[in-house]
C-alpha cells in the first residue's frame, strides 16, 4: 500500500518559519520526482516546489522562490519543505506528490497538511 503522509503543519505568525514533512511508504522516493503543491481556498492547486528523482535539481514557484527549500532524506524515505518568511498568502493545505514517468508511470498524493499564517 502506497502512502504519503504529511506532517508539521500548523499556525505560524507572518515572518515565521515552518518545516513540513512527507513520509512515504510503499515506494522508494529516490526513484520518484517529489513535489509539493498547495491548495488555498478559492484558488487552483499550485505547484510550489519540485525535486528530481536524483535529488540534484530543484525548482520553485515564483511566489515562494528564495523563501522555501525542498529537500529529501532517502534514508528516512521522507521529503521536506522548509518555509521561511511566511506570508498570509502562503496559507493553504500543502500536499505531497510523488511522480514516476515512463512505462512505469505513477502519481501518488498525500492528504495534505494545513499551514495557516496569521497574526
């Protein structure tokens, strides 16, 4: 059974920091590109951060570039999103996504963790 379980969300004040995690089971994340998406009320799902299966390349949405960092720990089979200088507009459910292309295409999603940035 494949599971992606996010954790670490919560309430944080503007300007604060938060580190959320995505623990995977049933897959080996080193073989997947790992993504963080977010879903805010009344907004489309937004791709926030990407790390390739090799872990050597990352990319970020313009809205979070310079503030967020995606990383992975292949020993723990976990991907992280470090969020700094948080803004109220970062408030969203953050969703973990694992993608494997080619003939073995797969696309798995976690259930999300709520991040709320508010004074």
